């Protein structure tokens, strides 16, 4: 591993631009009520495959995709047919003090983060980052975090009879989220360059791929003076998070991961909580 020290504007890196999340294409209507019996939902992979093939010329999702949530979800977000077959209808939607249901006929494909060409994740540790690879996980929540409106839409997925299904959508206030304090900090960090500069550790560790050897990395140090040359553009409107296990609101560390879709690009920001405030300790690209 090579080590070096950065000088102001002495090096530059190409960071991919993220202009904030677009709103989902899915619409939820408060007057949607339906009493379709959810027993009609397919119960086996073979039935799912047959229904999917009848409705679309696209190849069906491999049965093995149900082993890991990520494999299933990246099929789910790109297919309206799969969304309809892997959602429990009538779908329960809880917003504030009201509950209503969406029928299969009224479902509008939710594009989630697909049009952004990136998605985001928040973890408490490296160990938590590995839980997504655990095949025993059978309950996951996908959070659509609307920073501007301080609202979070929680998509609840459960594995039933070996099949991942969307079982409910719960809308909550950002203040009720386990990561509320960090999200309030991130919202300002991503949009306020002056605040961002003041929220750096005395020196920020920087790790990137060696330009001469893709299998090696280079390490350096970024100071507040050189930070503008390395600061990534972060989403400021809508971000997503996937919760594979319980989040620890008392954690003194948060890992914010911004990952491109099908382009191999990735930015990881490691924050630590010290002296009563969050600070950026490490940037990895």
C-alpha cells in the first residue's frame, strides 16, 4: 500500500455527481380502498415464474435471487410485473394516524432510486455492512428518506415461504428515525460547504485506488485547506437506506455509502461522534 501526503490542490480525483434523489413514481392515494383477498398471491417460485412469463417477454427472476435480499430487490425495482407479483395486495399503507390499502389494479410502479443511477446506505460498522450477505435475514426495511420534507417512507419486506414480498409501507417523521440525529447532521453537511469544512476532523484519512495498479490502494491525508479539491457532491433531497438489522442510535460512528448502479463507482464517508458533534474522519473512493 502506498502512502503519501496531499498538498492543497496538488491532486484531484474524479468523483461522480449526484444531484439529489428524484421523487418516486409510485403514487399513494388516500382514498384507495380494496378488499382483494391476499390469498390470491402466488405461493411458490414456479407459479411466480409462470405468471411473470405470461405478462412479459423479459426473462423471469432466477429462483436463487430470493436467497439474498439485495439480489431480489435489484430485480424488484426494475420490473413492474415483479412488483405486482411480489407485493401483498391489498397493500397496507400507514401514514400518520390513518391507514388505507392499495389494490393490485391501483399499484403504480415504484422506481425507487433507479433513475438516480446511484443509491445510498448508512451503517454503524463494517460488521453491519456484511449482514446484507447473510442468507438467514428474513425481514428488511428500505427507507426512502425525504430530507427536504423531513419524512421517511419505510417499505417493509418479509420473506414468506422462501419468497421476498413487500408487506407494508409506513410513513414516519424523520425525527422518529433511529438515525434522526445523524440525518439532521448529514442534511446540513451535504448542502452547506462552510458547515462541511467545519465538520472535518483535524486531518481526514483518504483512501483511493492506485492509478497505476487497480489492485492496490493509496493513502493520504486531507486537511481543511485541501478539502474542496476532494469533496464529493452528495445528494441533498432524497436518499435511501436499507436496514438489514437493528440500527444503534447510540453508535458513535456512521458509515455513509454512496454507490453507483452498474458503473463500479463508490464513495464511502466515515463519520465519528466526538465532543458533541459529528465529524468526517475518512473518505474512501
